[in-house]
């Protein structure tokens, strides 16, 4: 079993070749950060055009790196949503072209299912497990019950944490993406100098909020500027440390509640924010406290990539799922049919 996986729902054009046993023969990711850097966020039209221009190159690279041809493929999996519609459409059209041209099965994949099933690709874990997805565009707890069976336990009601890190970096004139630069500053900072809120912690359940944290940081920054005429190096570091600690505490406490509400043997994390050392350590501690294993797949498989899409396609294919040439690109596609669509999914 060999699948091609195609991903183009945000600002990464990605393709990968993955085998049924979880071997990743190739995984190519072409980012677009430089195309959007002047605009302070991903510009959907620019992203769509870049995906359309690069998809065939990226697919070609994945095939040649894997040492296979289209004739060796069992099927084609593609992100069919949720995401920026122009990019998703470009990927879906590419996948349809290959599937139709070679008479291969086509499998549409939910991008979030791709992230959520990654621990099975990397570590072959069994169902059920808890997945905390924390990226620039998403933040939610999913109980993963099966390849197509997810229960959403809660999520952000406004910004995703990655987005909040990026906005904080912007406020403090630190380089983008904000996560790594805030983390680097935080290393030299005192997390106790500034008092930042812990939004929604006083409320039961697993919903989270991060926009208030960013607003509070903005207010503190402006106070400092008003008092001192500017920001000192140490102010930046202390604000970053306070911010990162607040995010880590909220994610940890909500993870503890999610594990208590829905006990499972494994807590897994995916998304770019999972790179953060303090957040990882906090989640690891929560898992240990609940007697669960903690798993963070390698970062290149935690952020957007084609391998997770190929794998989620393989899992669906094994359940007998096939899509036709009428497969639609969906800007919104909640994983959990029982849950309302996520609010403010960000960029
Ligand atoms: P998605 O569509 O999956 O949301 P994305 O491109 O927004 O995709 P990712 O690529 O998974 O998200 O992650 C990028 C985000 O992760 C950025 O917001 C970035 O600031 C954040 N991030 C990266 N490294 C760190 C870190 N060390 N600490 C905190 N946040 C980080
Ligand atoms: Fe993603």
C-alpha cells in the first residue's frame, strides 16, 4: 500500500509518499513565509496562487525522492478542508487530476484528522487517546476514538495560542514567527514580574481563550512605554516569560480536566506550539499525574505536512472510504459532527 498525500490548506504546499506500514518514503514541504511577510498574516489570494504554481513541483519532488512513480501508487489522499478555500481547491484539483489520469482511488481528508492521527503514523498508538492540537490556526482537545471518530472536548473560543504568540511578538517588535522568538526571550525573563490573566480557568470545561492575554500584554507594554519612554530588553523578556507561563498553565490545567473527563492512556500533542519547551514540560507533567503517556511527534510531522494527510487517507481507505470526482473543497469542516463549528479559527 503506497499513498501520495497532498496538503495545501494554509501556507505550506506539501506532498508526501507514505506506505501502509507507516514508512515515510518522502515528505516535501514548501513554505510561503517570505511571500506573506510584508502583510502581517497569510494573504489567501497569494497563498492560493503559490499553491497552484508549486503543487506539481512538490509532488514531483516527493515521487522522485521516494524513488517511485505514479504507477506505484495505491491511491491519492488530499486535504479537502478546513482551510483557506483557494489553497484547498488547488490541492483537490491536483489530486483529482492524478487520480483520474491514473485511475487511482481518491480519498479526501480532514486536515485536523491528519494532525489527530499523526501519533498512529509515528508511533503506531492504539485508540483511544487524547490529542491537543495547538497551532497558529487551531486549538482544541480531541478524543480520538477511531480513524473517523473524534469527540471534541473543548477548544479556544477566540485566538489560537500560536496566533497569540505571533501577535505578542509583533507588539514587542520581535521577529516572526512569534513562537520561537518569544520562547527565546522568555528564557532570560522573570515570569513573576507581570501578572497576566489565566482566561477561562475559573470556568468548568475545556474551552480556552487567548485573546485577553494578548490584550493584557498590550496594556502592560503601553504602561511601560508611558512610564519609561520605551521598552528595555528586560521588560521584553519578562513580558514574554509571563505570557508563555500563562499559556502553559492554561493548556496544562485544561489538559488535566480533559484527561479527568475522558481518561485515556495517552496524551498527544501536535501543531507548531508543541515545539515550546515550557508548554511541553507542563503537558508532560499533567500526563504523568493522570497516569498517561505523553507523546509529541517530531516537529516536522507536528506542523503542516503531506505525510499526515497520506496516512489519514490510508486509514480512511482501509475503512473502505473512497471519494469521487465530486469531492468538494470545504472552508469549514468540524471533525466532530456533534460539535458546533469552531469560532475564530484565526488567519
Ligand atoms: P495550522 O493551519 O495547522 O494552524 P499554522 O501554520 O498556523 O497551521 P503550525 O505550522 O502548526 O501552524 O505552527 C505555527 C505556529 O506555531 C506559529 O503561530 C508559531 O508562532 C507557533 N510556534 C512555533 N514554534 C513555537 C514555540 N517554540 N513556542 C510557541 N509557539 C511556537
Ligand atoms: Fe495544520
